[in-house]
């Protein structure tokens, strides 16, 4: 009898253990990577999460190209077509599109019971909420990138100038750094690497706000003055003549080849810059005058409403936001962590580019997140800017077109 | 009592018919339906029937008319030069010379290369900082400084047209070459006996014999080039300042920005324009079929 009882107890315990064991689930995650190294890091992170989460969760990461913002369109089409992943990296500017089409999951209930929610700055939670134009959070913060100006100290030294402390000095530096180094009558080094194609609205915004303009109304005299500065840099030959079609790859290639002395990008490029120049590359926050602004690049992660394993999906999002994934990704890419505990780690306090990013953070912001923003960024802004740079329209006309395009 | 119908022909045709209905007919009906709706996925709450609203908006859009004009130039110059150079290449490839097979194979490369790859390749060729075209022109002393071909309004459109010409020459060459090989040698022998020179033989024998080939090939190419997006999009995305935005690229850009109603309306209008070309093509085909019976 005792044997039968013991057997029954053992069998019951096994049954309970089997029932309590987490059911294996698979989560598909989409992301983009700026280079093969970051791609490898993401795969390592997924492997680490799969091995350590202890809840039977397997994350399958799938990489898609950023494509100057085309990623968001690819993701949207996939989701609208009934496909798409469980979770994905995303940008704040995509929020209205996905939220108005009921594609993203409201994360409030998951965040409320998340033990590390206080690791994220309340201001960042507010930004997430504001982007959705609801009281809910649909995006899990991941990393931020504050745009700043990369420069070559050796070129500054040769030109006899120091790091610009204000906007006027910056414009002056663009002129003084532009040089015909071999005396053949052709410009060999341009002072500034202007991004006139897709994505160029971010550094452009610094010119507008430096003059005291705002994004609420592009047609004010101050905003137009900023636009005129932008045009003048091109007309005076202080930026490469290819600027109207120069995107991310072009401005980085021009800076790395020594064709430009300064350019604007974020810390994500710092690893490549150091590989190319060693100590002969540094950065400073974009200087201001009447106003001061720089773009806060952001990358968040989202969960799709169509996901069948939402609790597991949130485990992965939490790992990226405040877990080991946050440390690994930010250390590899140089992005600014969103987790306060991770920010305090020594490895993030010692980088000179991180220091400049943190200096720029107080005046970093984003463009108005409207349902027109994506088209404005990808089509309207580059074509309007090209027309202005080519002299087909004036600064005031360009700003009027940009105003109409964003606020139609 | 009626004759019993054999179901087999219908059953055999059914899969093809179903496929065509699914991948052609339904999307076309859907596009027509969208063109009468405010169908902007960025504003899903406003999706609804608006009658001819999209058509009125499109027809009063200056960018639409600019794109129509760009399409006319893009097709006219692009297909025109494709035909001209394709014809010359076909005449050359029809002659006997050492290595003709290899030359024929190589000349097909632009045609078999995907449009996306062509766009990326030519983007680097035209590059204003590191492009090989600038390097060659500079070394030859034709230019004094690098020209940002794709960043200037006056050079960007000619540059993309040159690219599509390069891509399309082999198609014309191939089709015309096939036509040339069908012309009986006796015609040329007879012309020789009559003392005709090369130009006379070209205009009196070769071109008249190729009339059908030229006609069909040109019409097909007009339709394809009008609808072509890949090359332009990968070179310039329609910029700078909409300088290279043909109608199909405009449709693509609007579709990408999720204003599907507007994009569908422009697609319908483009289809109507092209249908005039297609009607000529189809009438010709049917006339030839009638003549062959």
C-alpha cells in the first residue's frame, strides 16, 4: 500500500512539474542594423536571451534594411497584410501610423508590473505617450542617439580655429575649413558635409532653431533665416556640390575620406570614425544662437497586437530595455542607454562621444509626430531642399512648401 | 436534344483563368475602387467614398502634370535611342566576324541585369565625388571639376535617361537581329544584281521587312518604360527637386507614403494613357492573326 502511495505521490509531482514547466514559445523580432557588426551583436543577444530566460522563450531575429526610413514602410505593409513579427524595432515618428491602424499593443499593463520600469526616465515615458497622442505607451524605450558635429582636430588646427562655441563661429568654421589644398583651383576639402537627401531634416533642424525658428511654423522670419544659412553654405561652396543627393552613406564617406571637415551624425558612427582616424576625430554639440536644438534620434521596440505570445514578447522587450541586452547593444553600437543603471556603468562614462551626446541631451528633441511626418521626411523635405539649394525657389518659398507639406 | 458539351477544355483553362482573375482582374478592380475613395492608410478613420474627388485633385496637381511631361520625355527619348542604337547593334551583330557569339552574349548583359542593380551601379558611375564617369571626363579634359550629375536639376534627368537607353538597347538588338535573320538572302542578291548600294538596301529591303518587328517591339517597350520605376528609384528616387519623377515614380512615391487612393487614381490615368498604345498594339496583333488564317 505504501509503495502504491509513494508511486502516486511521485507521479503527481512529475505531473505537476510538467504542468508548471513553461510552454516553449517562439517570438519573431524584426530589427535593422547599420553594419554587419551590429547585425552579429543582435544575433548574439538573441542567443543569450534564448539561453538564459529560463521561460522557454526562443527569439528569432530577422534583419531588414533601414533604407532611409523605408524599414517602417516595410514593417507596416507586412503587418497590414496580416504578417509581420511579434516584436520589432521602431521609431517614434511611426507611432501615429501604427497606432491609428491598431497594429501595436498597448504596453501599459505590462509596464505597470515590470520591476525595472523606474530605470527609464519619466520624461522618456512621457515622450512615448505623447508620440501616440493617447494616454498609453506603445513603445518600449531602447536607445537614444543625440546628433552632434563630428570634426577633425587636425583640420581645425591647420585652419587656425578652435571648436565653435556658438552658431556664428560654426558658420565661420564652415568657411575657413573649405580649402583648395593643392592649388589647382578646385576645392579639395569642404567645411561641412551637408545632408540634403533623406534624413537630412535632422541636422537641418539645428540651423532653423539656431536662428530662433520653430517647427510649429516654418514660415517665420527666424525660421527662414535659418533656411537661408543652409542655402548659403551650399551656394558659397562650403559643402560638396553633391549635397542635394547626399544621404547617410555619402556624408560618412565624405568625412572619412577627408573630403569634408565636419559633419553631423550621432554616436552610432563613432566606432567607425575611431577605426578610421584614431584620435584625429572628435565631436561637439551643435551650437546655437537665438535658439539651440539638436535631433534626438530614437530607437524603441514595440509589440504587435497580432502576437500570440504577448507575455513572452514583453520579456524580450524588457531584456532589451533594461537587461543585459541594453548593455550589450549600447556598448557595441555606442548608443546612449535608456536605463539609468546602465548609463552609470563606467564603460558608458568614459567615451568622449558619449560625453558629447549627454551634453546635447538637454536641448535634443524630435520633430512633430504627425501622420504626415513620414511622407514629409522621405519625399517633401528632400525635394524642397534640393529646389532651394539649386535656386529654383527662395528660402521663404521653400519654408512655405515645407509648412504646407507637414501641416496639411 | 442539345449536344453534350465536353468539360475538359474548360477544366484545362480554368487554372490559368483563375490565376489571371486573382492576380490581375481583382487588383485592377480594387485599384479602380480605391481611386474613388479617400484611401489614405495614415488616416484610416477617413477612408470612404469621395466620388471623383481624387481625380479632381490629381488633375489640379502641378506635380502630376510635370510627371506626365517627364514621362513623355523619358519614353520618347529613352525608347527612341534604344531603338536607334539597338538597330545599329543588330546590323553589326548580323555580320560574320570572329568572336561574334561572344559579342552577342556580352551585348545582352544590360538587358539581363536587374533594374535595381543597374540603378545602384550607375549611381556610383555618376557619383559626384568618386564616380568613374567624372574621372574619365576629367582625365580627357572635357570637364574641369567633378560634376554632381545626379544632384543637379539639369543633368539628373539626362543621366537617368542615358541609363535606361543603355539597359534597353539589347532588347531591340535581339528582336531586330531575329527579324534580320528571317529576311531571305535572295532579296539582297537581287538588289546587288540591280546595282543597289547599302543605303538603298537598308531602306528598300531591311527596314520594310522588319516593319512588324519594329512596330511590336517599340510598342512593348513604350509600355514597359512608361511603367518602369526600378532604375529611376534606385538612382534618384525621383529627385532632386522632382527632376526625375516620372508618373510611375510619382505613383510609387505616393503609394509608399500610403496615400493609396491618390496613387490608385494616378495609376488609372496612366493606364488610360497607355491603353491608347496597347489598343494599337492589340489591333495590329489581331489583324496579323486574321491575315495568317
